[in-house]
C-alpha cells in the first residue's frame, strides 16, 4: 500500500524530476501525520471509520480551497485509510467521454478516482459523469448515424474525490452529487511550523523551532510554499551558515528572496504601491492594475490577490481593487481619512 501511495507515476508528471521527488516524498501518508485542517480531518476520519465498519466504499467527496493546502495529499490519505487503489487524473486531460469511460470501467470495487481541477471538466463530460456517480453505470454510444445504439455498462462501486481551486465554477448538478464538501483554509504559523519541522526531519536538516517558525511566518499560510522556501533555506544554510537552520539563517535566506516578515514578495509590494501611488488608492480595474505592474491579470487574481485580501491589504469591490488602511501602513504612509471611514466608520462617530 505504501509503495502504491508514494508512486510518483500516479501524478502524471516526470517521476525523475528532483522537484517531483521532493514534493511526493514529503506527503504524509496517514491522518495522524497530517498537520492542520483539524475540523476537516475529524470529519473525514469519521467518514472513513463508518465506511470501514459497514464494509462500504466511501461516498463521493469534494475538496476545495486555494492551491498548495493539501487536497491531493488528502485524497491519497483517504485511499490509504480505505486500503483502496487511487487513480489520478485532472479535468483538462479528460477531453472525450471515452477517456472517462476507460477510467470508470476499470475501477475496482472501493477504488478511488481522484480528479484534480474538476471545475475544468467539459460540460459534456460532466453529463457523462452524473449516472456514474449516482447509479454506478455508464451509457456508451456505439456506431454513428442510423446504426448508433447505446450500451449500458455497470460499474463497480467507487469513490470519486474531486479537487478544485474554484468551487464557484463547479456546476450545481455536479456539486450536489458529492456526499461531502470540504473547504480547506489557510494554515496558521504554528501549524506551518510543525510542517516545516517534519519536512526538515525528512530532509535530514538541522533546524530549530525559531528557524522553522520564521519560515512558517513567511509562507502565506500554505504548506507547499513553506516546503519550497525550506528547500531554499536549506541551500542557503549549507553554503553560508554551516548547515544550521535557525532564526538568523532563515531570515537572511528569505530576505535574499525579497520575502519580508509578512510573507510579501516583490510583486505583492508592487501591487499595493501601484494602487496607492498610480491610482490614488483605487478603485482600479484588474486589467489596468495588471498593465501597471507588468503581470498577467489571471496571475494577479489567482496567485497574489487571495493572500492580500485575506490579510486585509486589499479589497475587491464592484468598481475595482481598493487599497485598505493596512496597505498604507505597510508602506509607512498615513491612511487617508476616507479609507479610515470605509474600514472603521465607528472611529469617526
């Protein structure tokens, strides 16, 4: 089971890549080793225990949330907990109904089909998936024209685990067919510190609590970012700090990447500087902001904005993006009176 869980071939990427080996080897295989998301973990563990007691496959599960929070890892943990085979694909790679039929008809009883970025499934593929999820059957069209006929194939009872970074783009009929919807949230610094310490142990690093916390604080609440930053900190410490990762070496390593104590990188600063200095604090449209900072609009919306909004530096309004008082404080500037009144109207009463 462990060999199946850790098999890099399941990820549809180059298993010989150093990045792939780094990422896959750090995935916790058990619920007990998964840090954070305590409410979600508790629900999933109860779901697994109930299914095992009844000797039934798990119900279908939808995992949603920003990238890098552990959706793929949880899918493999669920498969591992149920002692089930996990097969992985993604929404964009399923181009024809026949591709999905090939996956479904070969699924063993109790097997787990994990579809990443499930919101990118084509509408025709979604329609094909509905009877498979509800009635465990698929109807295949044979021949064309006057000779066309439908053949019904019964499927083994399987579990579909879908993962999405944009839950709002999943159609209502598809969402309603999942028995459980789990939303993953950003991690706090203490949870990330535990993840960094675990990762450091797996990598054979010498790292203390202060050094791990410094990496955690600058990781934007995301384990994937924390692990990537730790890899850089490891290299820095090896070359310039005698291989010791502590608060001082972690701080110097991350400052070398222009990542400050709040996890801001160069582009985050450019975004709030552009809104404040070039657009008077906003509101400003996404496309105009993208041109001003020299970045794609989609990258700003998917990568940078969620963190800035979550931390209270930016607000998204119908008129456009607006800098909040915290953004002015970040740049060491006084907050305009109208910004104070918008965010804390009680201060002016």
